[in-house]
C-alpha cells in the first residue's frame, strides 16, 4: 500500500508588473494595495510516490539497451524486441549459398549513465513469439530473458566517435544460416519471411550505461555476407527501422523503500515511478479567493540537493490531472496555451508549471478533481530519474474586484 505523506507549501500572493504579458487584470488594483501572504498552513498538499505498472513502448523513436545500478533506485534494465525486414523481394540466393559473416549495426543518439562503452555483455537471441507493427505493446508485454547460452553474438564494439556513434555487433555465422536455410521461397517477401523468422531480442549487461539506439539511423542495418557457387561476394540486406515492429522492454520497479519514503518524491522513466499530488482544503481556498480575480497560478517542484551527483534529473516533467473516471488527462493550460506557456522544463533545478486555467476550473467546476500526477516526459525513450524535495511552492497572482 502506498504511504501518503504531507508536503509543506509556501503560498505567495505576489505582486507583478501589469506589463507582464503572462498576467491579466493586475492593473485593476494599484501596486500599493497588493498584499503578500506567506503561510505553510494556508493550503495543504499531499504527495505520494507510486510505482508505474508499464508504459507503451512499441515503435518508439529510440530503443534503450543497457543496465544501471543506482544507489537510490536500484537495478534498472532495458532490452528490446525487433523484427528485421528484407529490403528487396524475391531474393535469389543462387546455388549452394554459404554464410561468410553477419554484421548488425545501430546508430545511437545518446546515452544515460557513466560511459557509452560500459557494457559487460551483449546478447542477440532469436524471437520465438510473433510481434506485429499494428499491435500495441507495453514495457511488460514480454520478460527480459536470461540468455543462457542461446546468444548468437560473436563480438561487439561501441564507438564514441561523435560523427559516427555506433553499436556494431558481429553475429555468428549460425545466425545467417537460419535465414539462408529458408531458401528462395522463404525470402519471397516480408510476409513470408516473418512467418519463418520472427525477429531478434537484444539483451545487455552493464555497470551504468543505457544506450539510446536509433533504428532509422543512417548506419542502422543487419547484413549477411555470403557466397555461392557462382559468386564470391554477395550481400543480403535487412532493415531495422521503418516498418519493422519493435518493443522496448523494462524490468519491474516496485521498491517499497522508495514508495514509502516520506522525505522525498521519486520519479523515474522506463516504467519506474510517478508522483500523485493532491490539493486539500478547497473550501478554505474558495473562501479566501472568493472576491479576487485570479491572474496567474504557478506550481514549482525543486530537485533535491545533491541528488544529481550520480545521474542527471529529467530535462522535462509532465503534469496531468485525474478526471472523474480516474483517467489522466492533459491540463487545458497545456492543450490551449501550449508547451512553452505551460512549462515543465528543468531550469536552475526547478520544474515550474503554469496552471492558471486548471486552478480556476478546479475552484469553479464541480466535475474537476483535486488530484494531479507528476510524471517523466518521454518515459519510454529515456532512462532518467529525478528526486524532488518534499516542498511544493504554489504562487497565486490575484487582484481585488
């Protein structure tokens, strides 16, 4: 069971210039008449860290591969499933085709952790399950396997060249044999090919590295080099991106120590953790602001001091509300005003959101709940984690009628 803990709140009814383009109506009341109130008891917030069951991870822009042992968040792993697709139909392998070598390459767009070359092992397995491009998959749709001698990998290298960042894997010739043994009939087109060869699962062990692979990168491919009785140099080329079905897989994260920590708020991508924020004492707020014009409301979350010494916090967080049906929906401050107005980017160790529309609707629309969720942005394509201190700051700019 999740433990809910109280969060102290600093509410500041601040004076801002009427020339501020993000506020309206402040010219109604002269500057000299504005009142500043600071109180820890005026509004009560509660906050709870919750484990995320899963996130949708099919056809993401990046495939995450690696492992991180985090002193705060524990062990985190990411693997992926992927189809490989023929680039040409009606392949003619010729007479007596024999594999010379097999190479798989992925362009990577970045990494999270200590070092891009911090892998201790990489394994490539052959899928036993069909996966489909038009199906929906989640980070827990399949378990991350233990290779147990089933890997077809021969060697690998990770280049840290900024102009050509690559994960390059040499596969055993046996892998290529599985495909050439399908013969011409099995390589007629991708529909036939996928009936016989379902795809690959790539698994890695590392100290503290998550690599972000780009399946559509210019150097992302799988190639089988072979010869036959008539030609000494032939190539069978496969696509890793495009229409190839692919799924990021993450290990389960459900650490009671994190969930029950009443001193901090924990957030993590890769189906890790999110935070439920609840605004209490709405009647008191309504009474206090009943004869006021609300011009602007912001809510700020501070990164815990020292929490980024090992791993960086998220570049951006997302704030959503919970509707009466229990579903998460975007705030109108985001859908109407846009991302720049709404905020959520990390600046000077603070995540700040403009929630003016939501706050007004909360006070005036009985269908609005007082529950919010604070979550990582891009949770299916990055490995970041963030620790916030327990203090939440709400700033209300208002003027008298």
